[in-house]
C-alpha cells in the first residue's frame, strides 16, 4: 500500500485514536465466507464463492449520497446514544438530564420498539452530531455495539465515552481494537452515585461544545477535534477530582519531558536508516508499547504499520517524509506517536466496520460519500488486498462511493478484474464504471468479451456504458457488430447442416 496521508490532513477528530492498518493477520478479525457454487451461473468458475453480500450487484450500490449528506445537518436529533439494554436503568436518567437541557436523542425520538422499522441505526449514527457511548462489561461483549463505535469513529463523529466501571476494570475487558479506538478520549465515569450530578454537567458541557463546532459540512471536515481534548492532552476522570492519566501520550510525556520533536531528538541529518529510526522509537516509547500492545502486535506496529505502511518499506527515512506524515504541528514533541496511534485506531475501526460479521457494514457502504477522509480512503484501498473475497468486493464498491478517482486506486481496481472470485470481478467492473475510469476501458472490454461468468460480462458492459466517450462507445459498437456477425454465421452453418 502507498504511503499514508499526513496525520494533519487525516484524522484530528473526535476519537484521536489510532489509524488501523488492515492486516489480514489480525488475530481478532475472522471473516468467514460461505463457499458454494452460485446457482445462477451456467458456465465456468468452479472456485467462485457465493457470499452474503448482495449477489446482484447493481449501479444502485453507487447512488449519490450528497443530498442525503446535506440533509444530515437538518435532522431533528443531536445525539445517538449507544448502550447495552442491560444498562437502561442507568442510562435513562442521563438522557433525561440532557433532554431537560435542550438536547434531542435519536433513540428516544423514535422509540426503542421502532428502531429497526423506522431508521437504520447505521444511518442514524452517521447523521448524529455527537455519539455517546455507555461502556459496561455487557456493552463491550456485544459485537453490534462495538461495531457502532467503529462506524462512529470512521465517520468522524465526536465520541463521548461514559463508563459505568472504573477504567482499570473496563480496560482489561476491552478488545484490542476498541481499546485503541477510545484510548485518547476523555472518559466520564459514572461509578459513584453521589457524583452523578457533577458528571451530568461534565457530559452536557462537552456535548454542547461539540455541537457548536458543527455548523457545516466543511467545518466537520476541517475541525476534526477530539471530544473534550486537544492534541497531546488526555485524561480520565475517576473516583477523585484529580486527573488520572492513562493514555499513551500521557505516559510518554510523563517519562519523557521534552520540548523537542521526535526527529530532532535523535537525528541531526535530513535522513536516517530505518534500523536507527526503529531503535529510537522503541527507546522513547518502550513503556507505551509494553502497556498498549501485546508482544505480537508490537512487531506488527513497528514493521507492518510504521515501516511498511507509513514509510513504504524504505530502508532510508527522510525528514521530509516524517514531517509530511505528521502534518500540521509536526514539531510537537510527541506528534509522531499521536499520528501513528491515529493510523492504527482508524484502520482497526474500518476493518471492524467492513468485515463480513459487521452489523453496520452496509450502512457504512451506503454513506461513504459523506466521509472522504484520507485515512478512510487509504484503509479501503488496503482492503482491496484482503484475503477474504467478500471484503475485496465490498471495499471496491465502497472506494468508488467515496468519489476518489486517483490513478493508484484505479490501478488497484483494474487488478481486481483478474480476481479469481466472480463477485470481486463484478464489483471491480461496476466500481470502475462509476468512477468513469477511461484508463480501464481495455481491461473492462476484456472482461465483457472473455469472462466465463455471465454476470461479470453484464457488469462489464454496464461499466463501459457508464464510462462512455468515443473509445468506450466504439469498443461496444465493434464488439456487438462482431457478435452479431458471428451469430449470423453460426445460424447459416446450422441451416446448411455444416455444423
């Protein structure tokens, strides 16, 4: 995968977590495809996988969502609250307090019995201004709830975590992805009833502050700030008034007090070797790695994320590449670590959203036009290489829906036209057609004329018609003309008993 977009231009949002690298070796991510012969096919391809994604992929998958986005700021609710039904007794007074102060909730507006009937939860998350996540043991063990957090994260929604347990209790139960996603947010703890009134006020203040920031689509894209926090400032309010800091950055600062950025702390020249860069990173952030990353994930972070994805496997790292990745305010002492953390968390969240067990996958695909952030786009491009054909097919559609038409993404989709799975080939055809990728015409034409699967051929023709233009139209005309002539010749030979 290519180098990752700069941290400054990618995710300075709500969850300032970590940007994920969708690595197919993630031990927690298990995608199970149902393998069978597609009954629709009358020809070839015995290795095709029939999946639970829509086996009739059409251009409806690419319906424009720009109008829907404009309407998202006109919805009559402010907050989507994600919580376990087991915690309703505690959640009810929290929502009542916020409602009494003028805030509107989606789940209360439509009623719990009507959630599935009236509005898709995924769309509600995308359209909400702020997401409140109520963390408990039952919540973090609920896959559907964790999916909601992941969708909120990649949608650049301000996330406000409310924990019903102390941090040390809840943290040890959280999975790796959720832990990193929420790692840099300020949590509010509802652990002692005598402090509830104070915590209500804290939540109200933070939510209203986030809502004030959201006045337009452009402001959402340019002011992706973390809930309650600024860069390099993280804390968890627990049972005392004093701040107890648990985040990666806080630990880094406490053990490494300096005003000098990572590069200048270690390197005098404009470039250094990867070996030296890695050594310096491990030296500075040994405690962070030990606490936040299991042993097997530490190597994945260093080699898979930083070296492979950020620095594209270069043996020599240049300072200009370092500063480009860090983006704005690159000279802050721990900005590189912060950006790496964002990189990991975002990619983990995206993989959770788009894996085949996700409960919000289709809602994400349908609404991707709304969050065209560099990290989302980069991660979707990574998913085109996933070992699961279901994920590759979904990612190709989702990537096209973002509206991005860069050469490197088009080239990756062109490669998928040769994929062994027919749904992947079909998705790639339609995606390239939606992107009007003229450079793919010859490749799509080859699928139309030679693919053994009829639905892939149909998708290829639709793609050529979508692309349009002189070259595509001429290819269609010539191919149809040759086909008609061959049919006529075949009929003549049959009538003459030649065949």
